[in-house]
């Protein structure tokens, strides 16, 4: 699934989004800081791989709820492999690495956690608390 800027989705393909050049250079050296910066400055962040079917499911669920997540396609990102290593440390229990969803600056989990929260009714309140939904 190819996402373009015409849909209104903020793509974070460039690490230096609205930051100074010196901060960008510092962040390029540390993938942990990249993940932390993206998660803390966006209500919902979805780390994805462009050909991953479960990532497509996560995107469609969030879009269907009215959320406009920041999507980072790791296979198109310059620091993708390094970010994957950071995400692997978060999900070190052997589960699928992507999609990796952050809500309100905190790691929510992968597709299983996202779907479980949706089914049990805790996802919408979580999204509202993070500022991703207003209604």
C-alpha cells in the first residue's frame, strides 16, 4: 500500500522533520533517539514495512477510526535497519516486529495488542487521551 502526501498523512521519511540541522545530525547517530523523538512528538506513530499485510490492517483500522497516524515505512527510511533493531528490543519476546504502534508517546505494541484494544473497547479512549481523536 503506497501512501502519498495527497491523503493528508504525515510521512516521516526524513528524520529532520521541523528540527534544526544540528539536532538532525545528532539524531541520525542514535536510532533510539529517532524512535523516542517521533513517539513523543506525535499522538500516534506506526512503524511499518510497505509490503506487510498486518501493517496494512493496522493502518486501515486507525484510518477507519479517524486517526491520522505518522507512518514510518522502515524499508524506505534511511535509518530503517537501525530503527528495526530498537523495535526488536521492545518486542524481544519473538513476536512480529512490525507493525509497531506508539500512542501518546508510549509503546502500545504490535497488531495483536492493537486489535485486542480495539475489540475490548480500550483503543478509542486511549486515542482520545493521546489527542489523536476529539469525538
